[in-house]
């Protein structure tokens, strides 16, 4: 590489991107770190590049020092781990749906509506991704609940409700050791909490409940209402929204209003049509 410029080593497009970071160092005087995917001898490489100004005796930047680290192996390992995690999640979702036919499609619809609501609220990318992943795993604890409780056509007794609510504890045991890189565990464990403190399992209130969990609480209840269950037929979208709006302090009404706008939008109508 001695004697070659960036274009000779990396190619035209990559060289232009590297020049932009050079200019950033020259303009700001501050170090810059970036990641680049490049091809060297027809093989892809992931490079971590750190650049800083080389100053002369008067403190003026006279050049740029670049330190390049090839992190290809690390990136590939992370990619394989992410793929393995994704396959595990898909298997868990399939297992959930096979256990309870009434949950077939529930998690996916809940996730898609939840993502639309989160985006409409200008939630962070982390919160959007958390809603998406947590929705798909939100019912995993029901794998370990007595099937007679899941399919009972009559109203549950107080004792039966307590047993059913243990699905959160079961979900926590399943998810606690999975590294998501997102607060998925927290969202799943909190999505049955309510703002007024009457939810479960811990009776959290208000801002003690994270935004992803509050979004999931609303979309989970909405999806459950507009889908049929063993003990009732599906409710209409309008009826479900009215129930959420009169939730007696349990639901975050800002989220309910956003959900209402989403389901009445073209994207929301398309999602609900697929459900039908």
C-alpha cells in the first residue's frame, strides 16, 4: 500500500467517503471515528477507522493520522449471534401460536400496530425496535399456563385469574438470560401494568412503566378485543377504541389517541384488513 492513495487502495466511492471524514477533522480539529465496509482483493472487510489531526509546532493541523482496525471477524460473529437470536424468536412465536389458536397472528398484529404508534409518537429507534421484538414475545409465558384456563368459555374465578396472570412470571424466566441488546425483557414484564397501579405483576404506576410497555399495553388490549376468543366474538374496532378511551386511568390516553389515528389511517386499515 505504500505510495498509494485512498482511491487506489479502496476504490473511488469509498475514497470519497473517507475524504469527507478527512475534511471533518480538518474543519473541527476533533478526532473522528467511523466504520466502513470495503472490498480488498474481492473480499469484504469491516474496518473501524479513527482519525485525528497531526499538529505542527505552532499547533496548526499539518496532516491527518489514521488508525485502521480490521474488525471483520468481530462483526461476523455478532451477525451470526443476531441470526441465531432471530431464529430463536421465530421458533418461540410459532410455539406460542400452536399452543393457543386464538393467538395466531395476535403478536404480529400487535407488533405492527405498536411500531406504527411508536413512530407516530416520534419514539426513539430503540423504543420502536423494543416494541417490535417485545410484541412478538409478549405471549410466551402462556406456553406454561393450563390450557383449560386459556380456552375456558365462562368467566374466570379470582383464583383462576391469579393463575393466568402467572404468565408474566413464566415469560420472565424464559427471557431473562437472552441478550437482545434492547430492553425487551422489561417491556414484556411491564406490559400488563396500568397507569393507576391496578395492573400486574408489581402494581407499577405512571412513569414507572416504560414507554414501550405502555404502547404494548394499549395495542395488546386492542388486538385482543378485535379478535375472537373462546368466551366471546370479536368486537368492532370502534367498540374497542371506546373501551380503551374509558379505561378508568389504566391506559395512557396519549397512546390511545395515537392508536385511534393509526387504525383510521390507510396503513392501519391495511393491517386490520390483513387480519380479517
